[in-house]
C-alpha cells in the first residue's frame, strides 16, 4: 500500500463505517490526505439492494449459484463523492498520480482493486509532459470504464456537478474540462451529453486528452467516484443526473421520433420500449424474429439507442412505462425512467452481472432478468450471442400485467 495515497481517507473511510478492504483502508488512513477537499458533491450512503423480482436461467428458476451472485454485493456502506484539488498531479490511463517522478504515489480512488486489471501496468517513472495551457481551473472526468457510454453516463457525467462549485470559486473564469479520448462514437456521445448538461452555459472548454500519454498538471480538480465496490451507484448522483438532463431536454423542441412514439401509446400512461442492440456490438439475440413480434403485439416500440441523440434517449426513457432490452450500455438510460417503471434485461447465461440491478434499485424500479442459452464459440462470456425462451418472456410480461 506504500504506493497509494487517498484523496481524503478520513472523510471517505470512517473507522467505524467503511466496508472496504480493512488492511488497505488502514494504510490509507495512516498515510494522510493526498488532496485538498473543496466540497462534498454527494453524501455518503448505505445500500441494501433487493434481489431481482424475476431471475431465471434459460427456462428454469435461478440456481443457487446465480442467487448467491446477486446477493453477495447487495449490502454495504459507500463513501461520499468529494471534489478535491491535487497539486503536482499526473494523469495516465485514467489513473492519477501525485508528486514528482521518482516519488510519485497513485491516488487510490482512481485505481481501486476492482479497476486495476483494466488500467494496465502502472508507470510511476513515466516521463510526463506539461498539459497545454488552459484557461482557468482544470477538472478531469474519467474512469477505467469511460470507454463505455453506459459507465460514462452513470459514473462520470454526475461528476459535472463540480462545475457549480468551481464557478463559485473562480467567478468569470473559463473552466477546462479534461476527458480521456476514446473512439469517435464514444467521444461524440460524451461531448453531446456534456453539452446537454451545460445547457446555455459557455464557460466550459472541453478538451480530449490521449489516455496513453502522461500529462502533468500543476493543479488539478477531480471528483472521487460515485460508484462503490464495482456495483453500487450513489442514488443522489443518479437523481442529479436525471434532474439536470430532464430539465435540459424539457427546454428543447423534441425530435420527430419522440412525439411519433408518444402518439402510439393508445391511451397508456407511457411508452413501452424494447432496447435492441447493434449486431456489430456482439451479444446478439439470435431468436430476435420470435421475440420482436411478441413484444410489438404488446405495444413495445423497438429502438437502438446508438442511433439516437442524447436528448432523444433522455426523453424516450423519461416517458417509459415499461422497458425490456438486451443488456448493454443503452439500458443505462433507465436512470431517466420514473420510479416504478419495470425493467427487464435479457442476456446470455454467461453474463450474470448485477451492475444494472443496482441502477434499478437506486431509482426505485422493479428489476427482472431473463438469462438465455449462450451460443458456443470463442467470444468472451459477456459478448456471447444467446436465445431467450419466448414462453419465459410471455409469462413474465403477463405476471407484470404488461398486456
């Protein structure tokens, strides 16, 4: 643990309340603060996530191993999300370092145990180049999952609440927002979601940086994670995300898709959405031809979120009364759906991930998961194509009274 320093270990990990790894937390507390705390963006909170209302494997109830997988991360205590200022900071592969080469320490909150396999080997001796001059304070927003729009949406975008604090501390100055550069589509979606969050504000300059280049920033602002232990998301952070983007979308003239789908409600209180998945992304629903007619007969509109603007995604999910979809980044948009909206995830049996259950729990939405038979092949488990038993889905929709 000597290589790590916490932003603010006593504020983040109280001696009588943290459920994090005891030995690591004890070492962090002994090491002192690695940053100056400027504000608490989201308070600490306790989570106790319920089991899914439906959990089925292929055409049978969930076996004990699956039940255990969903139960093991269902309770705990999460630290607050703090806006901090780091001096003499270095950014490399979404990991933050403080101190000069030869004596650098890694900021623990940017390189937690569940994220270490994603960052690649750490490079404390990496030669850093100076960040190009930026007007006003710099705020870095990124994590090991930022390459995925779903992780960006619920783990990074709520951190932009820090802009209000920085505006108050630096009136009249332009704030430089630093984001890690990824593929073209990801960059485009993140930029548009940032612009939607900002609304009419023009005091933020957006800059993408190469994650494989070490950048030295004399004074860097950063927000500690709003996600805890790999799964649990701050309900306050998700509520802020929903409130800000829904307010922004409410001021826009809706695109043609939204009113057209709303017109098809046929007296229902909201939309019924089936979130399809681009087949180029893998994890394909192989018997889509059997599943889509079943859903369309019950009034579900089929959408592909990759083809939609950010504002349209927010508007559609905010109007939803039921959501069914193939597990993927597009379903993270259920963060904008009202409390009580049932959410049904379809996935291969090899992708039993409670990540999405936690979003539903934080937003007060009944959660259902149907796991289908995965196709054989060499793909990684979470990308396997699969089939869903139509009778399973029919029975579930009947039980939910979605007819």
